[in-house]
């Protein structure tokens, strides 16, 4: 009989117990991954086996409230029955075809994306990184073909602290030393400015500037929320200088910040939007670049493509995910529940907490790194049945599925308080 650790039923816990054969297997799986896998990740010491809604269960039967949602990829919860049903039905019928022919799912998704964004055309790919690369290619060619920038001289501006992916071109925009170390040389025409400073954008724009790429909230930088009106001012500046405004909504899009898209907080309609993560419903990688006709018309057959991008299986799953977003009113839920959660977390009066900030269900708890690290807090949370993730050792990420039960978050707030006490007591003992 399996011995379960911390498996008392929390509010909303699924009625699941891992099979006895899995007991004590975490160490073996961790050993195998470390022995045979590249060490480009440093995971928390837990091996997940099963997920249901906002909850995860490891191979030893322990349950965890998921407060990171795979960086928003699981915004609709683990194994949402409607999305799983759409995947299963479509997989039995037709999963993958190339774009050498049409299929009966992609056109429906493209139409849906255009309608919900207010833009004109969508280009489907798989991962968020691919969608960002697509946006960069579109912006450069638009700069040359439409704006008249000499070929090979179009420039892209991004913000310091950004995270748009880790390809060579995107890493060229990064200001994180580790992401850049040893991977150069990088493409030319890439520059960065301070985040949240619209005046810096205006100063940086020159005659060869094609686009400004920006996150409505910087996630990997530590859930950094820009000043009110920032994106609106950036939109005005971009229009005045005929520069494309492209919003990377891979993490913030589809309800995460309490609006369908993060740019809507400032009513700053962009020329292009990058979507991913949540678009795949927590089941598949599905992403897209959505933009105006003027931007998209630069592409001709053969300019850009993806073998799996736009496949009918991914399109069917994405359509089901968008149905769930709308039918379950998850945007409003994120806004209302997120406001409540942010207020509750701000009420935590603890010497290790420097700041609590966020929008919707996208919240960060910044810790005093002179006394501890966010990783230490995350590890204590794991001991208490909560899965989270730190960003750069400074901020604890709080980003649960948008349909997380409220009572589960009530419990989580108490556990966060307790984890902070655990860490403080540990640092005192170490001193």
C-alpha cells in the first residue's frame, strides 16, 4: 500500500492516488534525466505523473497546487475535458497535413484569431519562439518593402529585461548575460531600451527603425508591470514615426492579465500580436503571429513556413481552448480573482518580502535577496504542496490556471505565509 506524504485532500483536490508501483521512484527518474539529458534546465526535485485542473500529482502520490501553469501554457488547467475531447476527436480523424493543401480546421482558427484580435491576418506556427521569429522577419521585410529602409538595414528595438525566446536572433535582443554567453555573433540591427520609459523609445527611433517589440508585462524579468499609459504612449510614438508596434503576448495573452490581451489595459492597439502557450490548451504547442494586412502582405509563398504549423490537430485544440476561454468567462475571472489575490498577497507583512505586483492572475512576490533567494521560498512551497517557480532568484511567480478554485487560493495564501516563516527560521538558524 502506498504511503502518501501531504496528500490530505485540499479544497478542490482531484480524487487520485498514484499506483503503489510508483512509490519512491522520483529519485530514479531524476537520476535518469540528469544522466541522459542536456543540463539546460535546473528543475525542482519533483517528478510529475498526473494532472487534473489546477492540481498536479507526482509519481509518489503527493499533490501540488499548480501556481505556475507551465508559464501560462496551462492557463485552462491540466486535462480540461473539452479540450482533451477536441484533441481526441480530431486525432482520430486527421492530425497532420502539410500546408501543401488546405484542411478544414485551420481556416476556422485563422478567422477566430482575426476576429478576437481586431487585426487582419494570422500566420500559424508552433512555439512562441517561432512566432516571435516570424514577427521579426515580417517587421524587417515590411521595413524594406513598405517603409523603404535599405535592404539589410532594418532595425528592431526591444526592452531591457525582455524574454522573447532563446533563438540566435532573439537572444541578440536579450540583456540577460547567461542567455548570450558564448552564443554570438548575433544579427545586427537589434537594440534595447529601458522598459516602461516611453521617452526612451522616442529617442531610440531612427530612420531605419522598423519595429518596437514589447511585452505588456515582463514575465521572466520578475512580473514587471509598466506604468499606466505606457503602451498607449508607445503606440502613439510608433504611429508618429511609422514604426510597427508588436506586442509579445505569449505569456500575457488569452486572459492571463485580466484582459484578453495585455495591451488592452492601455487600449494600445498594436500592428502585430504574438500568441502562444495558452493557445495550445495545455496539450500541444500552438502559436501564431497576427497582424495587419500591410504587414502580412510582405509574405509571398515560400518566404516562410512550418511543417507542423497550422496542422488540423493543433487548430482544433486551439479552437477548443478559445471556446473554453469565452464560455467559462475566464478573462473576467482572472481580472476579479487576480485583484483579490493581489490584495491578499500584499497584506503579507513579512521582512523577506520586498514587493508584490502583478495584473490579473500574473503576480510576482519579490524577496529580499540580501537575506534569502526566491528559489529557497519556492522549495519551501514545494514541501507544502505548492508548485511555483522563481525568476532569477529574486521573484516568486504566482500564475495559476485561470479556472483555479478560489478556495484553493485561500489555502495557498496561508501556505505562502508559512513558507516565508520556514525560510526566515532557516536563515536565522544558519546565522
